[in-house]
């Protein structure tokens, strides 16, 4: 008997965090205990395959762990995108499962416990993830899966190779997951997927109907909607989506990924929309929700991005003025079409990334100035880095830091913004 203590380490996006929650919940239900790494008998690495740099970190981590006497299980997207490298780089890990097989984690651990040297599980379709047990790694935030996979075919994306086509979970299953989370004391729910805007197209429903249903739950809570693709706004009634966002229980936070400000690059990427579509959707949201916080994603140095195309991206960022820009330097991922294209010089990508980062930070700071003096409700969802500090979110999902000797985690407080930075607001209780 090896023991029953498990440590889970998660790389990557909120979808991966949700899968880790599910594995943790299933393991606890089966009698296993979550522990610190030093005490664990089993270590589960839930991997990400989006960037080469992340893959390198994961491989290094696995090599490091392979020198221990612990049983190592690799989960997540990298198992589908580059399993051969995992097997070649790490000689003595004990198991592997893909994102569709998180419901098999207990079987894998038990097989290893019973003496099997290596166990592997890959599935054709996921179980109903929202209905599975979950153990959140936060005391205030619960992550609920809307769907796995997507309907796009972007040339750069390895996640599509890992999670496949869109598989939406049923609205009643998602709604029940939120209800169960509320019973456990959670007040902030992240409804997540690879593309929230495509939710329901495979099962005859849509995002705004789901939001309306969830927001009818009689309790005090907030919902954050995950990343969306402008392509799929073409297939929905955008005004109904915006109206759903206006509900008091929905954070006024739009994560709409543009990836490039150049229509030529967007065509190469096979994104299926143009810059004008993106701008139009942002304007439509801000017309009805002026205080909306906008987050977007940009890839710099994608094949086909010359100086002129990068200038167009800069122009777009200056025009729409996002509150947050997730900037990624392009890195070719195995199995993708973009990996076969002519690559942009790395030094150029680094230079462009730095320029865009500095610009985005400046815009974010200028945007945040309007919040100074604001008074209102803040939902505290994290302990601060310094003792006696707390971090929360206001209705526009603006991160807010404040001081208090009271226990505030998971509570709504009333605060006044007294200062602003580019990436957070500081406040005092009133």
C-alpha cells in the first residue's frame, strides 16, 4: 500500500483548473487525501500545450519529479499534443490520461496502487463534467465547465488537437453545479470553456439562455464568463448576449480574443472574422454597458506578421483601449499548420511583445484612473500577499486590494477606491 495522499499541480487555463478540481473531488470521494507535495504519494501534473515555453517547464518539472520515489501521473492537453516527448523525456512515470478522461483518475490511481507499472486512459468523449464531484482550490471561487473543445480550426492552436470539437454540457447540469457550489459557500463562479461564445450550438441552446437560467437562482453570487471568439458572435443574437451580461449577477467583463489587428494575419490564422467585426462587437457591448472591462488576447510574431501588420495591431489596441491584453509571442506547436509556415525572427517577436506590453500597461493605467473615488460592493475572493490585505472584484471584475483585520474571504464588502495601478485598484472599507 503506497498511501493515499495526492498532490495536484495545474498548468494553463481555467479549463485545466476545472479539470483539476474534478480530479480532486473524485479522489476525495474515493477516500484519498489532498496534501502538500512533500507528503504526497501520488503527484498529478495537469499539463498545458498552448506554448512551447510552458511545455519546456512541464518537461523540466517531470524530469525533476522522476528523481523522487513518488508515483507521477500526467494529465491535460500535452498528453494529446506531444505524448511521445513525455514518454521519451521522463522514463519512470506511472500513468497518463487525456482531458476527456478526468473521470477515470480514481481507476488509474487504484491500478497503480495494485501494482501496475503504467496505466493509460484516453477517451473519445468526456463524461458530464459539471455533474462530477469537485474540490475547489479556492475558498471563494468555484470553476464550472460549460464545454470542452471548440468549433474553430485556427492554424496555430494545439488545444484543438487536445480537446477536439465542441462538446457542450447540458444547461441543467451547469445550473445544478452552481447550486451545489452555493451550498458549499462559494460566491464567485467562473463559467469556463475553450470558447464560451460557441456554447450550446451542438445541443440546441446558447450562452444567453444559459446565463438567464443561472441568474434566476435565488442567491447572492457573481458569475464571470470565460473567453469568447468573435467568429461565433456571428451565429448568435448579440443583443440578447449583451442583455444577459447586464444582469446584476454577471461581472461586466468581456474576454473577447482578437489575436491580431491585421485582417491579412487573421486570414492566415483562419480565425473566420475581421478586425471590423471585433470592433463592432466591442462597441455594441460598450454602448449598453459603458463601464464594461475589456480583456483581449494578441499573438505577436505569428507567421505572416510583417512590420505593417504589427502596426495595425498597435493601432487596434489604441482604438479599443482594452483593460487587459494577454500577449503571447508565437511559438510553433507540433501538429499545427502554423508550425510548417515561415517563422518570424525571434528577436523581432520579443521586441514587438515588449512594445505592446508597455503600450497595454499604459492604456490600462489610464483606464483605471476613472475608478478613483468610486464607491460600491466588492466581492473578496483571495487573501492578499501581505498579512491583513484582501483582494476582491467589483462589478466590472476590477481587481481591488484593501486592508482589514477581519476575515473577509467570500464576503461582499462596501469600499471606496483611493488609488489605482495598471493592474489593480486599492481601496478602503467604508
